[in-house]
C-alpha cells in the first residue's frame, strides 16, 4: 500500500499478489519458500478491513512454533460474529512459524530462532526468508502490532506485556492492554520488535502461559487485552459500561533466581504472588526427604515466571521475578488488586 503510516489509506491494500479492498475480509496464503521435500512454506493470513480509514494493526502468534496460546487467542477472536471493526484494518497471522507448529518446535526447520532472524533476507535461510516476508508484506503496512507469546517449554509466565517504555505511546498502549505487570524490555538484536520499531511500527509483546499448552486464564486475558487495544484505537465500538481503570505495575527490571542445589523441588509460591525479601520460594531436597537448600527472595517483587518441572540441576533458572522502584509499602498495597486485571470480558470469550 503506497502510503505513509498514519495517513489516509489508499483504496486497496496489497499483500503479496493479493489485493484487499476497504470493507473486505480475506484469508490468504502468503508464499515464502519451498522445503527440500517440495512442500511449500507459506504464512496463513486473515485480513479484516473496515470501510472507514483508520489504524492498521497486525496480531501475530507462533513466531516460536511451540507457543500456542496466541493461536487460540486469534482463532477465537476472528471466529466470533460479534468481532467487528468500524475503521482501520486488522492483519491476523495466527501461525508465523507454521513448520514449528507442525513439528511442535520452537524453531524453524533450519534450527534457527525466527525471533532472532529479522529483518531477514529474500535469499537467506528459511528463517531469514520467513522473517523478510513477514516484515515486508505485513509489518511495513502497520502502525501497530501485538505479538503473542508464551513461556518456553516447561516454563509458565504470568500474563504480562513486554515493551520499550521509553516510547510514550507504546507505554500508553501497554497500560491499556490491561494485564497486571508491564516489563520494560529493551529491543533485542534480530527480534521482530526491533525490526518493527525500525519501520515506525509500535509493538507490544504479550507473554502468558506455557509452550505446547492451552491455558484458559492466559487466553482470556490475551483476548481481553487485544480488544482493549482496538477500543483504545477507536477501531471497535465499546458495548459495555466503562469500568474502573487500575494502573498496572511497571517493572523496570527483572531477573531469574537459580537453583543453589540439585534435587527434587517443592514450590512454595505461585505465579502472580507478591514476594518479600527473605521469603522462601522453594525447597530442594533428596528423594529420601533430606532438605538440601532453599531458594529465597533477595528483594520484593512479583513472580512472573517459573519452571514447572519438579526436578532441578544446580544453576538452572527457577523463578522469574519482576522488580520495582516504588516504595515497598506502596507496592504491597497495589498488588492486592492483581486479579482484577484478569476478570474475563465475556462478550469476546467462547
């Protein structure tokens, strides 16, 4: 589409060899490459365009092929008859790494991490070609993006937004999304967020749940968040009464706490729990009941990620904790309201 982002769109949107007019909805398969088996690699894309001009936003999932919650978030949203936009365009890509999904693998068939392969190359590796196509055919059209992720295999994440909070509009969008924790996250080399930012596309990264699992709690929070963003951008009409806005907790740093012994783990905390300095997060012991060591919190924070396997080797990452700069007592008072962020918006949930 020949336009500067933010200007009035032209009459048609061109993605690959496909033209989508205002008011149209269309599912397309965007060719990327061929495998040595002769099988095609293509991106499944659904475009939803309102008749009125407005923002263009992409919603993507499964950049890591084993991270499936986002696939379900997009599927539920676009399949509902009540999911309609009044202006602008949504470009939904439920499986960016299709072959990773098929193989239940985080990586591309060439063993590369797609989220470290941007901006890619039209003549590069398979991961590079997918990155190049996604960036040039999808992202470059867009003013905004929401990239949906989960924790890695055997790790779970509390619903959270990661974003570059130095950009004020991105920070506002992160707060509007409506999850309890926002983590200020720098742009990583080769990541989708970095490449999108270089093209003036503002991107939120949603993290929630565990790889290779559907987590209903995380799916509902993600659906609600996407709808909140579309309302904020005035792409959808609000059909419910305005609710009290609760400020999320902005974490300026986070860190993983690692095992100080090898053994069997007994967790003492859950995702979303507030923790204080000295709290015991887990015990590590032997198969015979001996206690080897305990994992304690070095400072106050919120538990935003953890390993799920109850077996650990010394040095392995066990708990991901978000840390804050506000006064400790203020944090403790605010954290009582964490669960209020995650009440389902039943209007958009099946």
